């Protein structure tokens, strides 16, 4: 049994009464409708999708979220939770204006930093960069780092189980969560926040919210693990002959540097023109088929730079690495990282392209990269591969740029087929078509098609918690799971083409 999704058939009287009740509860300024709803809320970060909503609601407390949920449950009007709006799979956009959008942008408090317990309790709308800055001022840091940390909010990071560049050292976002507070669809506020590192009083049911993209309720607060500030670091930029060479280099670095290795990123040479399109003055540290970024960090005063230099020197002697440059300052390290960040910005600047977020076992990464690039060259001539990602945890972003001669409409049509082929290849290698970006609406059909048992179990749990189906309908779970989409068109809902960073 699965919940039914809200429809846009609510009569005007019900809608008017509902919006009036929201304004009476939250105040006029906290409920936006009509022309007051800007694209900040309706268009995604890539500007690839545009959604609709009945209203944007901006509660400031968990109690206000509870009141909003209770009103929505009573009327059957759906709710789409939205954090920093940096998601890439359509989780915060719906192509029907039958739901309200709950923005947590006013719920920004950093409530407590427990120095002894090494925890931090924050509201869901706290921006990651602000959390990092505040922790840094007190000698701590947080284990998740992503490119959009200036906008991404803690609640959204939890709801998507975000990854980033430090997963090989600290794990995904879910690994940082000690306790959660969540508002259920009917308005109940549940909390597992205790600040305890050991609490074995049965499983914490609220952990179901991690990676659930708001389909079970709205995450409002979280207690997070924090770390001593890693004040000592070393960064290197290396070049390898192939993705296999990059994997060999990772093995070499890990063999005598595992405890301090915090990031290991790879970028194919074909990505470099896009990075340089953002900053034409950019100078690439190496000239090689595969570029590698390596970061060491520690709270201890260790000779990290000397150690990294020795490891790279021995790798060079063994023929594992072609060339390498070690950053001599923080500003030089930042320039190295600007290449990694710039290639993503450059792809967006170029326009529509196929994006993917896939993972395979670490040892299968070279095979996957070769198979994907060969597929694109042989089956879709003229399309340009962009292979990059987090080699340290087996996560690749294999993107494809269309020939500039193709119209966007033509490119999108072909792009659907390319995406299907990407997913086929990754699935054959036992991998995942969603490594760190989630399911959203763009991949809900793929989720149902490829993992029906997991999908349907989650749908049963959703029905138990949300029998009216008001929480983020069509996200994560297919809206009509008894009729999975055809293999040729795995999308079920959402606007635009599937996308991932």
C-alpha cells in the first residue's frame, strides 16, 4: 500500500482558507505567494529545472514547522522541504503548483557547541560555511566539505546524505549525525538529540530521514559530530598517464599516509578547457591525461609537506606519477582547488550537458572510466567526455558535453539515451547510479525500476508515517509505483532532464 499524492484539485475556498491560516500562524511576511515567489525558490542551482508551488512558507522554529505540517495534513495540501537549494536531482522542484514549499532559511541558529562531547547542535537552516567558520573560531571543524558550502544548509545535507571531497576520511553526511529532530506530516515533533555518543535504547527511527529527501518529514534540528581543527595541511597536484595510474598512486599514498589523507580527486585532461573558460589566466600545474589533487591534513604538528613530497618522489621513481607540484602556500593550494571547482562552473556556463553521479568499487574505477569514455566516443561521436570525481571513495561524475552545433532540444533528446547507457555500464559493474546526490525526482523511476524491493519497502514505511502522501510527493519514491516507467524513459516526474553534479 502506498500513499496517494496531493493533486491540484483543491477548491479555491479550501486554498484561500489554508493560506489565511498560514499567514495567521506565521505572519504575512513569512508566506509568499504569486509574484512574490522569486526564482530563488523555483529554479534549481543549474538553472536546468523550473518548478511551481502554491506558496513559499518560511517558519523560524520547529513549533512553526509543526503548525504548518498540521494545517497541510488537515487539508491534504503537499509540502516540499527546501534548504539551500543546491540539490541537483530535482528534489526541491515540482512541476505542479499543488504544494507549498517550506524554506528553512530562517532556521539558522547554531544552538550549542559541546567542546567536551565534540558535538554541535544546529537548526536545519544553518549554512555549512557558517557552521565551519563558527567551529573554526573555537578550534573545531566539521567533516563534510562540498563546493556549494556557501549556500548548502545542514538540513538539506542530511536529507540528501551529501558526500563531498572528504568522504574517504570522514564519511558521508550521515556519519556525522548523532541525533535528529524531525516534524512528522501530522505535526508531531520527534527528537533523538541527546548529545550522547552511545545510546543503545533501540534503533533511532529518525535516522530514516538521512537521505530520505523529506519524504517522511521535515528535519528541523541536528546534533553533529565535530573534530579538532586540522590546522596543519599539505596539498599536491599530480599528473598520471591514466585513471589506472591514478588508482596506483592512491594505493601508494595510502600505504604510508592513510591516517592523514583527507582528499584524493581526479580530473581528466578533457575537463581542463572548461575550467580555463571560467578563468582564462589559470595555469595548469601539470600536463597529463589525468590530473590528481591530493590533500593531507592533521590536528597534530606533523611534517606533512615533507612526507607528501617523499611519497610523490618514490611514486615518480616507480613510474606511478608523471609529474607533481606541492603547494608552497595556502594561496597556491587554493589555486589548485580552483581548477577542480572551475571545471564544474565551466560546464554550467557552457549550457546543457548530460550529468551523472555514479559509484563503483574502488578497484573498478579505471574500468568504468574507460568503458564510459569508449561508449561515448563510439556511440555518440562529437560529444565530449568530462570524467572527474572523488577517486578516494569510488565516486565518478561522468558528464558529456554536446557538440556546439546541436540545438538544446536535440541535445536533450540524445542526452536521455546517453544517461541510460551510463547507468547500464555502471550497473553491469555492480555500481550505483546515485553516489552522493540522491534520487530526487529525476531518478525516482530508475530507483523503482532497478531496486524495486528497497523502493517498495520505503513506500510502505512512508504510508505508515504519511498516509495522505503530503511530504515531497514524487521525490525519491515514484508517485505511481504500481506502474514503473518503461526502460526507455525512466523518469516519472520532474521537469527538464535528469542532472547531477
